[in-house]
C-alpha cells in the first residue's frame, strides 16, 4: 500500500501538479454504459494523482461491474437501499415491443408519459439516501474538495439510449447538503437543456432530429419537424426536473434550489461527446468534450486471443459479419417478419459467415438458418471487431457500441431501435463508413441483402472507417488530457462563469434580437409601402404634362 502511494505521488509530481484534490464521484448503479463512463473517468482522475472516492447508490442489482475500476487507490462505497433484496430478485427486464413500435420515438408521448414513469424507477433509492443523515454526515466529514455529478440516469427500459434528466436534482442537492462544489457530467453526447445553461446556442440545423434531413438538403418540412421535436424534448426534460424537485423537497422537508441554478454554478460541464466524431456545433469553453476516454487504442489493438471456438468460424469464409443489438433489446424477441427478412439475407449471401448474438437456445429456429450462420448467446465483441476477418458490424447504435466501432475502424450497419440510437446512427453515417438503416426495413430481405452486400464488397466503407479511426487516433488533444486539464482548472476556479455568454441570461426575444428584427422588418415594410404610394401618384402628373407638350 505504501509503495502504491509513493508511486502515485511520484507520477503526480512528474505531471507537474502541486497537490491532489479530495474528490467525491457519484456513480449511480443503473445503466451499464453510464457506470462504465463514470468508472473510466474515476480512473483517469486517480491516475493523475487525485484522491477519488466513488459513491455508488444502487437503483437496480447491477452485475459484472467489479472490474470496471482499474486504479487500486480508488475507494468504492456501495450504497444498498433497504429494498435491495427486491432488486436482486427482479428478473432482467426486456422490451420486445420496442422492435416494431412507431411510438417510442414519438415526442409527444415522451414528453407527457415518460417523465413520471422514469422518475419512479429511481425515487426509492434517492429518497432513502436524502433522508440518510448518517451517510450524509459521514460523507461531509471527509471534507471533499469537489463532487462530480452524473446529470441524468439511464431509464429502466434502455441500456444507453434515452437521455432524460433523472438525478440532477437529487445529486446536486446532496452536493448542496454537503456544502461542496459540484461539477456536472453527462455520459451521453448532448442534452440541450444542460448545454443551454453553459451558453451553447440552439442546435437546430446543426444536427438532425429523427425524420429530418441535414442542411443543405433540409427543406421547410425538415425545419418544421426539428422545431416540433425540439419543443417537446424540452417539455419532457423540464417535466422530469419538476418531478425530481417535488420528491426531493418532500424527502428533506424544505424547498430546494431550482435544478438550473444548481447545475449552472459549475464553471464547466463535461459531456461524452467527441468533436471529431460528433456533429460540428457552436459551443462555448464551458462545455468540455471527454468522448473517447473509455477507448484504449493500445488495448483495442492487443485484445488478446479469441476464444478457440471462434477461430474455425472466422476461417470458414473470407468475410464475416457480426450482428448484435445490445443487451436490453433481445434478438430472439424480434418480430417474425424481421427474422424472415434477415434469414432471406443470410440465404442470399452464402459466401459470408454471420455471427449473431442471439440470447436464447432455440433448436427450432436454428433449423431455419443456413449453414453460414452461427448463433451465440454472448460474443467477445471487442476481440471480434479487432479481427481483420470481420468486415462489417450490424449494431443497434447505442453510444457505447457507436464509440467502439468508430475506434475499431470497421464499417457498420446501424439499425437503431429507439431513444438516441437514430441520432448516433446519423452521427456515424456522416463519416462515410456506416449506413443508418430503418429497423422496419429488416423485414425487406431484398433491400437488406443489397445493402449488406455493398458494405462487404465496396472498399469505400472500409476506407472511410479507417480514415475516421486515423482522425480519432491523432486528434490534437487527447480526450483524457482534455478532461483532466479542464477538471483541474474548474477546481482551481470553482466560481468562474465568465466563459458563459452574458446574453444567455436574457429571454428568447432579446437573445435572438427578435424585437430588433421585427422593428426593422416593420420600418422596411412601411418604407416600401410609402414609396409605393408615392410612385403610384407620380405617373398621373407626368403623363398629362407630356400630352400637353406634344
């Protein structure tokens, strides 16, 4: 232990830091991708010489998370609620209706139905923690310099995809109760209501909403759809925040600061966006892009040997395609017409081997498949993506898988199911190494065959995917360094807000100069109208005079 502390001190000194900070990180245990992002961030911070305590309240009985935190100096405190035994006994929830639902991305339903349902998934643990004076006092007595706050929670029916405010009020209020500064982070690409607080202008037109084209192809209906979806997204986020405010106030028995005030106290806001993968959007220095900290390029190039069972499979044919739709949406629960389209594609591409993550042993279904298909209940995804014999990855487009395939340099057929997966698919597609494919077109075996055959045989997809990998591998500032430099800057200047534009504090009319524009339009219109009246009268005087002269 003393040797480890000495090594940490030496590495810390070599990096030029004067003293390590005592940092509390909240890592709510619910969504694996969220937990993974916060855990990797904890490693990065601890590796740079800071003392990190990872506080992990359980919203469900998450498994397979023990090895996520690598740094042995990180202290992990697991907080188990009184109903934890109930969580252990709950079966992992799956959502087969998402496969062929047109409603899951309906903005009105999301705005008015999701917030209440989602908040309930977290309320019991959150309320217990807020009332747990002993635990809060113990944390307070540790004299943390700063707390790093996860600003939203994964919902009970998605792995990484629907980005909604859940615990920002809860955890910011804990920071408020502990009387320590809080720095908000987000384990997804963006969430506009938070970005707005740190001065980022509207993203309308800079990235597409579901069903819209991007500029310059975007037309009037696309822009109308963007406004429509953007409005209800804000309604959803604010309703969620208000619900959180209500149960937090009830838990601690007094009013709490508004969630916007709590979040905006921080000098920075850290997101999981990578500017070389994400859409180009106007932003401010207060928004820190840490996307890519979970990707270890050296490790991805040396993932170790594949399990022996995969060696003969990959040797069967020149090309292999990996298919996986994540862990929440199960392949075996796919609608029959989708399966029929995929089977037709298998049969139409006999020269391609397919490895399909199919979570159920189904002898009868296996009989329907041609010999070039191998079903696996689990797949070593990083190792397979690192193998040159795997030509294309068919994925649902969760952000974790999107990052992974982008950093693997492999072409991808993105088949988003719900949530933010469509936007992740569009984000990767624009780099030319991926195709965003409508899930309902899985039933069209001919179209699916044509698309996948082109991706396997056309070298442009591989070339573009490799070019993206080269860009990500050589970006000017390493995401980990970018994270730690901004974090230390924020800890040094916890009250700095100068990098947020002052105009961000005014209403929408003043912010976009709508009153000035309206005035100029009115004056311009009035001037044109008066000029028109004058011109109408001029010919009446000129023409008679001309006639008399003649």
